[in-house]
């Protein structure tokens, strides 16, 4: 019996099983590389220190209060580490789980308000895009943070629409609860993004569907209920200071260049365009079109969310790739809805989408093939680079698995097949091909490309950190910031700042990790060079030496 795309979509049980099985691929390969500095190691170290100290209410790094992030995601990592141990797999496990949550949630929302086929298309094109797929194999906060924001926006849409009149109070409460969860996951920007989206929508609608006061109070009850639970625990255990510092940091994040992540205004536009292939190309012709015929005005809401986030984080001084990640869900909706209308023959497939998809897909596929070639010829490229750290990082013996070329190869085959299906208007086949090729390509990357890239970027430093743990000696970094010495050195107590180890008397050996090319003051401080590997050098200072 031949089972078609429509058969799977119409059968709710089949669809859920299919998407769960597809989402299970997010778990494969997530433990193949060490956690990356800074964010992945930073959050995992906070979870490890919670377990080490038994203090599950305070987020800390190097056993000092860490006021930059609330605790909810750290709690999820703690639960994971209690199941799987303190390792990279456990740190990334919550996001892989949220990958399945996303697929099922998107499908169910699409099925409820549009059609089963649309729901399945939406879920597939979302997970079949590059950055959204890689996102669920990471150990950063944003997947869970954005999931809560999206659900908060979704329930608010239903409140404003009035489609479920008898449930509007409950829906407003749920919107507030999920907004509150987003706040205790990453900070007040969670509520800000919901508020910005709602404000833009109401302005466009001239405030005609403004919610009743009782629904506003229901929302605030959910929002403040969640936030006050956290603040009460924090205040009762640690006082007001950590809360004050947290608020100050959030303000600084928006107003100044934090941690050197300053980029031009158009940075996130470029990230979304290339990183969200193919949904970026498919959605572009429809990102400025208001389709009021959609249920609940959903298309307009998604445009408000997309443009609000993209413009806000383009204005913000600090720019990191995942800061614009909240745009990915509404972008996937616009792309999926466009494909759905094409499938229904309500709109035509534009030449821009068709040929843009093929062109950008080939370009990105070749880029992945080029990365594999670069890794396989690292010594030759090292001779052409003047920067001593980068050149030394490339002069490592990396065993490059030829299968690494399969990352770009699979993407290229998927692009060509996707183009054929798109040209023939076989939207279901296109969605399955896109999701399958991207997920298989990233699975191959986890076992081939990423370990090689990680070895170049930080591998030797991680080895040095692990060595300090085995030899039970202190380790610090010099002239560069890292959280790796805490997590992979498995510190058990606060370690003083680096300058202390340079000048003070010590009663046990100290290791110091420095990048090659740094201005190392070897004549002033008596550190013995132990080893240089890749772009990093390991020094040792013995007791009695200054």
C-alpha cells in the first residue's frame, strides 16, 4: 500500500509519530564534540556548580554569583546531568528535546487553525532549515526561551481574536504563564518581545481589538505569578543585590557593546537570509504582504513578530547570531503558508523563489564542501595566514574523514531534488526532501566537520584544562577569556583571578594557558613552557618561583 504525504498529514497519530521520529535525530551526535566557549560551557558550568554546591537557587560561575541569566534553563541542564552525567550530551539534551516539542507544537497549531497538510508542511520546512536545525543540537538557552515566547504569542493571538470567547480568560492566563517562563529562562526581553509584537499588531489594527481589562489581569496574573515565585526564592536566599545586578546587566546589553559582539546594523538580515535557507528565500516575496484571510489573522501576527524581533536586535548594539533566532518560527510560518497556497493553486510560484532556492542552495552546498576541503588541506592554508594563533591552530594533525564531503554533497542533492519537486509543485515531496537532506547533512557534520572545527578552535585548550583536573592543579588563562578551565578542569572551589597567580606566593603548582602570539612576559614571570599545541601553549609555575 502506497502512503502519500496527504495520508500522513491527515492521520494525526501517523504525523505525530513521524515528527517524533524525525525529531529524535536531534539527539544523535550531540555528544561528539566538547562544549564551545563561551555560551555552551558557561551555562553547563553553572549547572555543574549547582550540583557541586547543592545550591539550586543561585546561578553561579567560578562559584561567584552570575547575574546575567535566570535559572530555569540551568535547572533543565541540572536535571539532564543527573540522568546522563556531567558531559556535553547532557548539556545539549534539553534543546534536542525541545526540538521535538517544536515540531509537534507547530504541527498541532497548523492542523488546528489551517489544515493537517499545512501543519505538516510547516513543521518540515522549519526543521529543514539550516540554523533552526543546528539550533537543537546546541547547549545554548535560546531554543527553550523562544519556545516559551512563541507559545505566549500564540495564546495571545487567540485572546485578541476572540475565536474562543468562553476560554479567553484561560488563554490570557496561559499567555502570561509562558511569558513568565521566558523571563525566568533568559530575562525580561522575553516579555518585551511579546509586548512589542502585540503593540505593533494593535497599531496596525488601530487598537480596535484591544483586550478587556479582565483578560489583561489574567495575563498579568500568569506572568507575575511565575516571575514572583523566582524572585521570592532569589530574594529570600540571596537578597536584593543579585536582582539589581541582573537588571543592570540587561540594560547594558541593549545600550552598549557587551563582550565585544558589535556588528553592523544589517548583521541579522544577513544571518537570517543565509542561515535560514530555504525558508528565507521562500518567504521573502511574502514578508511585506498582509494576508488577512488567514485564521486568527495569524499571518499578520507572524509578520509583526518577525519584523519586531529583526529590527529590535538590529538596533541593539550587542549582536550574536542567535539573538535573532526568535525570527525563525514566524519566518517558517510565512514560508510554509506560501507553499501551502501554491499547493492549493491560490498563488503562483515566483521565479525568484524557484531560482533563488536553487542558486542559494548550490552556493551553501559548495561552501560546506569547501570547508571540508579546507580542513583536509589545513597545513597548506596555514602557510598563507599571518596571524600566529590562527596559523598555529591550523598546523594540527587532523584526521579528516572523507565522509565530511557528504555534508555539502547531501545538501546539494537535496537542493537539486527539492528544486525539481518545487518546479513540479509537489510541495509535500519538497518539504520531506528539504527536512531529510538537512537533517542527514547535519548528522554527518556532527561526526566529521564539527569535531575538526572544534579541534582547530579550542581542542588543545580543552586538553590542557582536562590535564589540570587529572593532576589536581590550578589552571588559569592568560590574555583571553574562557569558561572551559572551570567545566573541564572540574573546579571544586572558587579560583582567584589570573593576576593573583602571577605575583603571589603559591604552595602548589599552577598551570597557565595562553594563545600563541600573545605578548608573554616570560622575563618577568618565571613560567616554564610545558607544551605548545595548535594555537595554545601550556605553562607551569612551581612553588617558590616568581
